[in-house]
């Protein structure tokens, strides 16, 4: 009996300890930190991270870091470069050290959002907010890259926290904290100015509400001097003075009219329903059901906070709308992405958390009517929050191992295959931060003596091709649009072998070759670690009617990466073109098993079923393809793929 009593007492003590707020916050912090640091250096650096690495390189002096930061085409606030430079100097020039700033600030944001949620509402909302940001795919992704966005989230959270506390208490320490966090925010990203503008609008509206301007219609200087407006203005003035070193390069950039993009760029802000769907899908766990889940609970949180938390709600509405519409009004030539207003993310998740908490309270009211007893609230909170955690973790692989561009892959492939005397050609990129030869140089010199040249016109490229026995021309997704289109046309007229890394990124192999067969013979000596390159070589073999070698190349892609359905699909396409529908069906079914939500896989299987007279099965597969397309690409109804599938489906249904 004594033993049972002791065990019972121990369990209660442990339960009490674990339910202590600071213990729960600490456990959530450890949970979220794990996701941010797990295999932090495993996936390759993408081009923007390489820029960060070049600016912040441990071999640079502080002066050189600042010069890189303020260099054309656009002055960049130097905080992340100086901080990353310090970390690289301390831990060595490596990917882990380069990404360490993002991982640390991302982890600290978990603690910060708990504090903000607790201040805005109460402790439970803070705890739920901390869980949501701990598993947020977007936040995890940006915490694992060497860019601005993780520090921006942390400093915007701190700015919110200090501003809210300063308004409530008027203590100088909170105004000091607000000023410092605002300065850090400005020195992290220029678009943080949108966040500052939203805060100014919030303070103005709050002041007008507090002084009942609509009814009184009179405000004196004494009213302003004695309110939170005065220290807020002082804080902004101090922040503005701190920004003075940034003013000359910003003015030079503005007066010169320098932009990243050309007049014919495909990029642009495009404030449409689709833009907001993309933004909130990114802020949650993706499109489809997760978007509906997050957005509905977010709206529920807004409605629930309307009466008792109106001051907080005003801040949410201003920060969600004003920055986006400012950018829309200015119509910048630079492309615009939801990540540029990522400071909205914490507020969004806090209101999702409040929506969850309010939903649980409604369930509790129903439980009381049914006279249910016991620890019902924690159970319901855990169940509902578990749904959100599951939705977020389903996107975790994309956050951990994103595929943005292939510059590190280019470097690894070229290092393994270039020979002395080869020439590597790179083209000017859309971003314009620096030429792509510097991007390749970041990984160190090639072991073989090769020449790397930046080529801006085809006469220069033709001359290089005539004078070099082997040329490797890199055409990536950041190559200028007009030039990229011309490259594809020019290469089609040459004896060249496109080695595709993905849909938009390729290395063209050409030189002193008399035929495609000769190039393919040369490619048999390549060291290849990338499945997509094997499929490119397979396509080339098929074009030369070398069927067996083409099939072998596709099989090699599958051997390299058996978990990807795409390579099975490509082999299935090969069999389909060859007329072997049985083998094509087998491979495409396997592709669907590996990646069941890819619309094109289902459409391809539907076409096979239609060709073999299995109309009902064909209809089902086309319906699946259309359904998955609509889930993945909400609002994109004019795609040639989608229109073709709909036409095929209608024809099958009419003939059935």
C-alpha cells in the first residue's frame, strides 16, 4: 500500500512539474529547436545563401563585409552578414556555421511568440502559439537557411512585445527594448520598413480611439506629450538616426533607378486572391485541406477576439493588410514574395492559437451541459492541436530538404567531370547581385585547370565553342528570361547534350564533336550522382534510336534514387513511346505508389487505360489528376495540362 501511495504521489508530482508553464515552454523550445538543427548542413546551399557566404566570408575584413552589403544593385542591411561573418570566423567556413544564425534566431522565436501570445491573450494561447511556430514548415524552412527571414521574425516579435508592454506600462526599459529591436529589424531587411509603417498606423489609430476623437474632435499637445505617442516618436527618431549610415547607398540606388529585373520580367506582386491564398498557404501547412484548416480557425479567432481583444485585433488587421497594399501601390519592378512580409506570420499563428483555444472553450461549455467531468479541456486541446501538428509535420520534408536551385550540384558534377583545358560558361543572372562565376568560386578552385567565363552574347559563346574541345554551359532558372529562351534555341542548333538537373536548370555539354552519338560516347565516362542527368542522357539515346542504352539510363536514375516516383514515371513514358503499354502501366503505377498526389502521373495512367479500352478506370484516373491539380494550384484553371485532361475526361464520359 505504501509503495502504491508513493508511486501515485510521484506520478502526481511529475505531472505537476511537467504542467508548470516554464517547463512546458522549455519542452516546446527543445522540440522546435530539434527541427531547426536536425541535419542543418545536409541540403545544398542555394544561390542566395551562397551570396550570404560570399559577403560574410571569414577571410573578409569587417570593412569588406560592409562594402559587399552596400554594393549595387541594391544596398542590403548588414546585420546578417556581420553576424554570419562572426560565426564563420568562430566555427570555420562551413555550411553549418553559415546557417547557424537562422537556426538560433528561429529557435528563440519559439520563446518570443509564447511571450507575445501570453501578453496579447493569456498563457494557454502563448503555449499553443509556441507549438504552432515550433512545427511551422515555413518557419522551419527559413530557420534552416542563411538569409534574412528568421532574424526578421525574431526582431519583429521582440518589437511587438516591447511596444505592447511600453503602451501598457510606459516604462522606459520597454521603450528601450522597442527601440533596440526596431534598429536590429531595420538593419536586417529593408522591407522591415513596411512593418514600421504598420506600427505607426497602429499607434495613430489606437491614440485616436483612446481619445475618442470622433466625439471630442480636439487633441492638444499635452494629450500627445502625456501619451505613448511621444516616446514612440522618440524611439522612431533614434531608430532613424541609427539608420543614417544606410541612407547614402539607398539614395544612390533610388536615384539610379537600379532594379533586379528587366522590363519583361515574369515576376511581379499581382495582388489577387491567388496571392493571398499563396501567402496564407505558406503561413500554414500548404494548400488544400491544411489551408482550409488554418484559415477557418484563424477567422474563428478573429471573430472570437472582436469584442474583448479589439486593441490586439486592430494590430493584426493593420499588419495583415497595410504592408501588402503599400507594395501594391508602389508597384515595384522587383518580384515580390510572401516571405517579404513574413513578419505577419507570428500574428497569424497567434490568432490561429486563439481560435483553437476558443474552440476548446466552446467544447467545454457543451461538455458541462452533458455533465462530463475530468480533465476534458487538456484532452480536447491536445486532440485539436494534434491535427495541426500532423498537418504541419506532413510538410516537414519540404522544409528540411528544399530544392530551390542546383549551384552546389553543378559544382559537384563539374568537379567530378571537367578535364584540364575545358571551359565552363555561365550567363548573367536575373538577380544581378554578382556574376555567376563568383558563385562557382565560393566552393573553391577546381582541381583541374579550367577556364570559367561569363558570356552575355552568342558570338562570344560561338567563339569559345570553336576554340575549346569541351564546353560546359550552365543555364539555370535565374538566367535572364530573354537570354534563357535564346540559349535554348541556340543550343538546339548545335551538337550539344543538355544535362538537366530539373525542369529549369541544365548544363549543356558541347564542343569539338561531330555528332550527338560522339557526345553520348563521351558521356559514358561521366561520374553521375544526379538521377535527372541519367534521364537526360536516356532522352538523347532515344532520339538517336539507341533504345537499349536509353532504357539503361532510365534504370540508372531509378537505382540512384528509388524513392522518387518521377524516375519511374520517366521510364514509364519511355515504354509508352515505345508502344510497350504493359511495362508503361507497371512503371507509372509504381510512380503513383511512391508519390500518390502528382496529377500528371494519374493523367498518364488514365491515358494508358483509355488506350487499352478500360474506360471506367481511365475516367477515375483523369478525375484524380484534375482533383489533385486543383488542390495544388488553386485558381489556375487555364493550364494546358488541366484543359487537356478535362477534354479527355469529357470525351471518355460521353463515349461511356
